[in-house]
C-alpha cells in the first residue's frame, strides 16, 4: 500500500498568517489550487484556508479581503499527516476530521498536500468509493 509521500502533490506553499485574504486568493490563482496552509512566522502550520472560506466567510460577510488577515479565518487545530504515513491512515484522518485536503509534513516542514484529486489518481476504485462515502457522509 502506498504512503502519503507517494500520493501527495509536491510543492505546497504556505501563506503567512499576517498576509491578507486577497494575497491568499492571488497565491491560489498562481498555484492553481483551492486551499493554502497558513503558517506562523516560524513556519509552523496554524491552519488552512480555502477559496470557499474567502468567499463565504469574508466576502459574503461584507469584509474586505484586502484588509482581512488570514488568521481571521483559521479555525481549530490544523490536521496534517507524516510523509511516511500509510494511505489507510491518510484516509482515516480525512474521514475522522471530514476534510478534503490534508497537508503532508516531513521533519516539521510542509512538503505537500493530499487532495481529492490525488486520492482519485492513486487509489483503486474500492478505496476511492470508501473515501467518498466516509468523507461526504452526513452525520
């Protein structure tokens, strides 16, 4: 069975927590992604922000993305997985936390992200179906 490092998308970038949501949106556009890990000044991850977060929690609430720091939308403890974690652990973590993107860490450094696309490209049909059923199931 593959490990996280074999299925992740490499080259993930963090955005500093003090940067604005407008800057986060610009980075997402440049990187062609829908989510960015948010990091402290020391590089440690403190959250993740999605394009949907920017629209629903900022723009729709009447806030200005150019004036709103990323920390405004970071909620809870960020979830992550070690680069050597087995795919079953990846799927279990995503299921348990009902998340669709999972940062991958190696030696306390962000090295990639596992997304739904990565799951679809690297797992068999049974694993994909199981992932979809568990992550998209309503409580």
